[in-house]
């Protein structure tokens, strides 16, 4: 669907302060057909030129804030790490419970399209807590009755985060070389992706009203950008 046909769409963004959420905000600058409404627990620093609302409240208030957004699409870029959360339970409270609570609030508000930023390797049967949690969330969302659900499974995300993640930072240094030398054939799905490119995928998919449940890994996302490119933001 073209950007013109989908003019005036409203995106409710949760996870606006993170790497992907910040990139979505930056990529929305200068696109008059888009209205991004962020839902967050605190104020979010906005880049120059950004024109959007940030609705601030505790997570208990998020259902009301999501309803107030009057959005067409929910974009969920929520996520933390086990180290940052401090325990498996605290990690799951964000990456599982809060994501599903947000999705339920969206459905109750009449939003029937959702884009989720998940992870490559997500699997509800995985022995890895992170990947199992992501897989369980994907599985649960598939049963919530969204007319269209897009699940993005990126590999390592490249970009500058506000919080310090030493291992991820080291991974970003070697990622381009690993993409070229290691991640081929069936391993291509593990290739890294720049957060700005992932944000462009999100914006491209937000225009699509074709019903169904779609999972996008590396090659699928690259194809989306080839076939439905989002033009660079104005300087």
C-alpha cells in the first residue's frame, strides 16, 4: 500500500525511549501523513523537528493512554535485558507481562493492527530464558484477534543506546564482519540490522492493512525495504 493511500494513519508507540523506538520517532520526522503518539512512563527526549505527542503515566495508566491515542496501529518496541532488569522475574515482567498487557489494552481500544519487535531465535520451547520469553509472547499475541500482526525478528541491533550494554557494544563492532563471513545460507537470519533500518521497516508495515499474521526475519525485512522503501528524512 502506498504512503499516499495510507495518509493520516496514527501510530501508538510503546517503547519510545529505547533504541528502536527512538529510531521510529526520528524516521517519522517530516512525514505529514504520519502521527506518532508515544506512551511512556516518563518524558522522552525528542530530536529536532519531531512533532508528536508523548502520553506519560504509570503502566497502570497505559490502557487509558492507549485508548486516548486513537491509533490505527500499535507498535511495541518494549524490551530489556536480564542484567538490566536484575532477575528473570523482573525481565519477564517487562518483556512478557507488560507487552501482553499493552496488546490487550490496544485490542480493548479498538486497535486491530500491531507490529512487535521481537528477536531472531524466538521460540516458546527454547531453553534460553530470553528467547523462550519472546516466543511465548509471539504465541500469545497470535491468539488475541488482531486483524494484522507483524512480528519482526531482527538479529543484533546496531545503533547508539542510552544505557550501557558492553557485550552488545562489542558485538556491534564485529557484526559487519560476521555478517559477511559467517552468516550465510540458513544463518542469514542472524545478520545484524541498523536500528534506523528496522524503524523504516516498521513505518513501511504500518501502511499495510492486508489481514494476517506475518513473521519477518532478515531477508523478509530487506525485501520490504526494497519493495516499499521509506524515503530518507529531510535534512
